């Protein structure tokens, strides 16, 4: 009932600060509930995921190398299963918690913009998963190459906690890096940054993508860095184009509303004049 009254008083959907904070709290709670439920599923998916992550070590051993995971204490197995369950849950529930973020800013958008925002929420989930999959593709090669620097007579006795944390950090960082265009469009929809500003800063964006690609790349070759950098830079220009189109539509709508307002004032003056 309160929401209906608010909408009637303010057709643009503005909220008081207290109501805005309550909405933020509710969205965070909904997102955490979704992550928790997905983490329960992740608990049962732990063993197959852990086995897939350890496959590069099997490949090393088949080629005559020596690589083993070391669970150095009694509680490491439980700790890793708990952490990886939450990690899997974050990925499984990514469409849900990304949607909650978009729904939080939805009251500031018009109806058509809300529909577009929902489509971008879906795109954000796809990009997040795509970034994680790219990291998943690169990581086995990284493990083989990096462990290959050990002498032939040595045994790569890898700490299990460090090994799986390395996997989770890289995959998560890849996923977050692919959300760059979503953040750009979100800031544009909120009226914070114009599309032309993004376009004029493309050189800085190139430097940022190159640095981020170098930081995320676990391999010592430039080709892997380019595989990370180029998609991000392409997404940057794609998001910039969408922002420019949105700005033009917004300016056109405002000019039309202004013309209608001036026309109404002119009609009023004509009616008042004898």
C-alpha cells in the first residue's frame, strides 16, 4: 500500500532515503539467500569440480613428471569443501544476485529502461560466466607450464589450499573483469557518465585492459594476455556504443518534452490574449 501511495505521489519512482536503504537491505538479503541455496548445491558438486581442477596434475604425471596435492592437516579437506561450495554457489547463482543489483536501481528508470536493464542483467550473468569459463580454459595450461619449470628429478608437492585458491581467484577475477561493460552501462543509465566520455577515454581504457590482462594472466606468454585483454576492450567499445545510443534517445525525448511544454505555454498565452 505504501509503495502504491509513493508511486502516485511521485510518478518517476523516486524514494525517500530511508525507503531506499530498506530496498538496498532487502536486495542484499535476497542475493545472500540465493547464494546460500546455490552453495548447498555446490556442496554436493565439490568432488567432481575438485577432480576437474586436479586433472592438469594427472596430465603431468602421465607425461613422466611428478605432481601431487598435499592436504597438510586434518581439517583442510573440510575447509576446502566449504570454500569451494560457496565459490560454486556464487557462479550458479550469478544471474540471481546480478538481477538483484539491477532491481535496486530499477526505480530510477522508466519502463522501457527497466526492460533494457533486465536484458542487461541477463547479459551480465552471461558475461560473468563467460569470463569464468575463459579462466577455466587457461588455468590447466598455466598449471602445466608453471610446474614445468621444476627440475626433472623434483616432485611438485603442491599445497592443496594454495592450489585450489589459485584456481578460484583466477576464475573469479576473470568473471568480474568481464562485467566491465555492465558497470559502464549502469553508470550511464544513472546519468553519472556520458557515452561520449567513455569514447574520449578509449586510450585509458586500452591501458587499463592491458594492465588487467597482464595481472590476470597466470602464464608467461603474451598470447594469453591478449586473449584476456581483447575481449574486455571489445566489450568496452560495445558498451560505449550502447551508452551513446541511450544518450541520444534521452536527449531526443527531452527535446520533444520541452517542445510540447513550450507549445502548451504558447497555446495558453494565445488563449489569454483578447
